[in-house]
């Protein structure tokens, strides 16, 4: 979900001029057009291409991975003619969750757009940052503009080298784009707080089939293995800031073993209570259930305190959805449990914060496994501020 995981413009306040740019709100009634909307939306304040997933080696080892590219438009006068004016900033995170190490291997990149170092195409998914890349595997024969592209057009690849790990992964969709948001008549409009303009354009591609390689270690110690698994892609862009009452959020993107999928989030207020919530569930038969704030509840079952940041993270949670027959919302109760507790990321060198982003297993209330995915937690180190 990554609702404005720190708009990077505040890092460059000294670049602002009297003629600040105008940042558009997320439109309520606009429809997606692909492949265009796979690409960057440079007028908006920020956006991301965000992939998380689980993979398994031939020996049966299970690993989690995260690759995220961000783009932020800075508060720089559009009339400034200088090629060196930092109008757009790109930054990226990558992480590998390996139970053998007991904590994340993590790396990050940041650079202004341009000069052959950092680029984000505005026509299709193609983001490059200092040797790291996320892109769609394009095919002109199947890429006619469409609101709902064919599944075989949803094919991506990412390559990153984080020093002590490297990922080279192929990501192929097994189903259609999931337009997020609570209102089926406004697909892709995802409200994040009580004020309607605090919203984003948001779609996901769950149940991606993953194949490729993972390398672990550095230098002569590096070992590369083939992997297969399942992943989740989130695409989101917005110009909104976090609601002033909000301190952070909890988010999950979950792929179920039966072929279904769930995105759910809650925005927390300064007391830690629910300020807003939302999400969508794709059932195995393809039907969608869209969630309003009153439908969802998150409850902490176990917490872990980081020995580094001293932050306490609710790493095991129960997520429930209340039935609403009038809206065809069915009940749901699941538990998300981390692959390992220490999946804390210190990204103060790029996004300016510490957050928890971790691979989780999904169980039903009786403890039976039903899926895998990722849990993201922000605002527990300190409240998110802009």
C-alpha cells in the first residue's frame, strides 16, 4: 500500500522556489489505461512500483523478498531551465528475508532523475536506478491500450544487487489487474482517511508466478540458486499527505493457496486506534469484495522489540472482516505470522524512517496454513510526519 512512505520532497526543502509546482489530486472517476498506467505519473507528488513475495529453492529453503522503486516530484519551479534542477527523485529498497541469517539483508539507492543514472518511463513500467531495474516485458502484439489488459501482458522482470544479495526474477501474472478502492464504481480510487482528497490511484497484481535466481553472500562467498514462488505487485501514485491525525499504518498483501488474494490496511491515529481502513479481496472464482472502514479489524497477537531501534512491532496479527449481506461482504478471519521476527528496515538514508516489512505466513483461526504474503508496519519507530 505504501501510502506516501515519506514523500522525498521534504528532504530537499532548500530546492523550493516561490513558483512551486501544482500537484494534482488523485482523480475519483478516471479509468486505468494500460500499458500507460504501468509507467510513471510525473505530475503527482509520489508513486511506487512495489513487489513482495515468497520463493523456494530446489532444496526447499523458503525466502522472502521485497523490491520497491519510488519516484517523487520535488517542490522545484517547473520554469527553472537548468538540467541540474532536481525535479524528480528516484529511490529504491531491496531486501531478502533468509531465516538462516535471522534478519533482513537490505540495501537502498537514491538519485535525482536523469544523466543516465535514474530514469522512470512515463509510457510503461521501466524504472532504472544505478544498475537496479524493474520493467514490464513488452510485446507490441499484445499491448494495445486497454483498461483490463490480457493476463499475458502482465509480465515483469526485476534485477537488483544489494552487495550481500542479488535478485534476478521473472514475474508473470496468473490473473487480471485488481483495481483497489472501496467503491466498485470508482475502481482504482483508494481513500486513505476521512478527507476524500487524501487518496491515491492504486492497483495490484496478486498471484504473480515467480522464477529466477537469488544470490547470497558477497565476493568469493556469493552463491546463486534457482528459485520459484509467488509474488504481489502494487502500483500507487498520489499527491496527498498523511492525515494530520495519523501516526502510521499496517498493510498486508496476501496470496492464498486457493488462488484468492487480499489487500487490507488500517491507518492508525496518535493513540494507536483505527483512523481509517480499507482493502479488497479477490475470491478464488474471481469475484471481488471491497471493504469499507467499518469492515476491517486488526488485532495484535504478538509483538517484537528491535534491539537496534528499540521500536516495538506487532509482528503477529489477526485480521477479521465482518459480514455485510447487504453489500455481499462475507466474513473472514485470518492470522498473519512472520517468517522471522527481525524484518526491520532502516531506510533513513533514503526515505528518512525505520519501518518493518516482512514475509508472513497466513493461517486460519484453527492454525491451518492458507497462504503467504507480506506485512508492512510504519509509525511504530516514531509517528510519520511531513
